[in-house]
C-alpha cells in the first residue's frame, strides 16, 4: 500500500512539473482571451493611457477603427498587441519604438495593411499573426514584407473555421 501511494505521489509530481515547464513556454501560444483577467491586460485605450507603465497586453481588436491609434506606441511595456478585425490601412512608423513588443495580431484586415520599414526595429517580435485575410494578394505582400524586415519572426496565416 505504501509503495502504491509513493508511486502515485511520484506520478503527480512528474505531471505537475512537466505541466509547469510547458506553461513557462506557453506564452508563445497564449491568446488575448487567455490574458483578459490579467491586471496588465487592457482593451480600452483611455484606461491604458492613464496607466502607461502597467500595460503589457493591448487588445483593440474589433473596435471599428479606421486608423492605428499612434498613442499606443508610447506604451513602454506592451508585449502583445491585437489589432485584428478593424479597418486600419497602415501601421505607423512609430511602431518601431515598441521595443518590448513580442506578438502582433492583424487578423481580419481584409484590405491589407501597409507595413513600415520601422517594423525591422522590433528585435523582440517573435510572432506576426494574420489569419482570416480575405485578399490573398495583400496577404502575400504582407508576408513578404514582414519576412524581409524580420526574417526570424514567425508568421501565422490561415483561416479559422
């Protein structure tokens, strides 16, 4: 009986540590929805601007925006930025100042989006997500541009179902 309890305890410890180790690397696969209850998640620009240093995750997806709010580029600690499903036609050159940015999502920008050369300054950018782009030609142009500017950045394309 003691051996079976010890074996069971050992299995639990192994499972816990392997899940913990996986969670350390899970940041690459974290969706903005997963971050919604984090104190550093913001989806309202006015609140984010009032707490600039606290903002780590900025989600302005589906806000019917026609232009990129350049003030976002003044948030010094943003690591994840979700802009998807808006009507933004270009990223500003100032985006190159977002030194901590690791992830950007422009999914659903159906008419494409201009990518400035300053994107190359984002040395920490690990993932550029652009799913559900309706215009295949524009999607290819964006992929080519991001690949040119940040050859080591992972680009996620495709269509969700």
